[in-house]
C-alpha cells in the first residue's frame, strides 16, 4: 500500500485537532490523509441484546468521520482525504495500520493548566506497539502554535515555523530517529534544536566536588560527542540550522522546557518488548505527558 498519513478519529475534540495537524503534515509530505474510525466489537452475549441508542450511536460513528473529511477537504484544497470505518480493538487496529503508514497521528487531552498530555490506555498501547512514528497532538493545538508570532506579537500561521526539537542519546544514536527530526525541520524550513542530557560516571561525580574545572571539561566532551553524531546528518541536510544543547541531568526536563518554543518534539522509543510487554521508556513517557507541542515518538533498535 502507498505511504500515507493516518489519523485515529473518535469524534472528540482532541482527535479533531489531531486530524487538522495530520492534514497540515500530509500537505508538507505530499501524501494522502486517511481518517480511520475504529469501533470495538461488542461481545457476543451482548450483540443480540437491544441497546438504547444503538441506532443513534451507529449514525454518529458514520457522521463524524464523514463530516470531518468534508471539512478537511474544504480547508485543505487538493489534499487527498479518505475515511475508513473498521472494527476491532482500537490499539491493535491502529498499530497494525501504522505498519504501512508514513506516520500515525493521535489526539490527547492536556494535563491541567501547565500543559502536557493525558494519554488513555489506547494511546499508550499504540505508542508502545507501533513500528512506525506516532505523533500525539493535544486538543488545544492550533496551526498558529507551531509558528513564531508576527511583528505585532500576534500568533499567526503565516510566520516561520518554530524549531523542531530532538532528544538525542549519544550512547545509542539511531539513524531513523535523527533522520526523522532533520527531515521534519527541513520541510518546515526551520532550525533543529538538539537536546542532549548526560550524567558523569561515578568516578567523575566524585571529582566534580573537588575539581571545579572538571564539569566544563566533561560538558565540552559531551558537546564533541553530539557534534560527531550529527556531522553526517548536517552534511545530508545542509539547509537545516542545528542548535546543540548539552545538559547534565535528566534530559526530559529540558525537552519539556524546549517544547514551549517548538513546532514539534521528536523522541525515540526502543522497539523491543520486555517481560511485561512493550515499553515506551522513561524519557518518552515524561515528554508525552508534559510537553506542550506535538510529540513524535520514533521506534528504533
């Protein structure tokens, strides 16, 4: 099947915001957009029981995707928009569909006034299982939020894109993750802000308290490591300005802070399963729950 951008649609405003973001991204990528509404199967004992509002529910599940598709076609002329209604477990169906997609887009609610995401079981399961990039978009996300303000200080989608932020682990630099971030920055004609966190070894940690010059030396060493990892990608994407940051301590804190001025945050997830199933990872999990910009989770080895 030809690549496409897929968005999971359930009719709630968070999924409608995801559909709008997915439409904009599909245009940037030059790909078609597929709206997918998944209805969970009713257990057999209940299937034959007349339920109040069943017909209304069926009509609603058909109307919402149709009206969403019609609205997207009006707001994004020329975009190829299709819709599908499937049945099954939403997390399983969406994760399976993502195998043939360029990326999968889902919606998520915000966590209170400080921003961030509230992921339900479906969203967490899809992010943990999907073998392709998954983007989470909060309900309040607007096109103007991805751009810098105009000269009058007014949010506007006509302004330049804010930077793309990449969380980079120099100990395990995966090509798919780095290329995804560079490509996202390139098609937005914006900078890539690379955020790297590091911890001193136990030996160096002891030395930091007695050797004041050790910390700057270790920081420079980490900066050199980041530059080496990025060097081939800067050559492949010469149009992308790269801004490097190295911080001692938890990188998730700095990624969340950077999300306030980002158009997109890109983090990785190890594509492997533990004894209790697929895992997202602590950094990706923290960023997903607290970032205020859309977050792309890219699975890698």
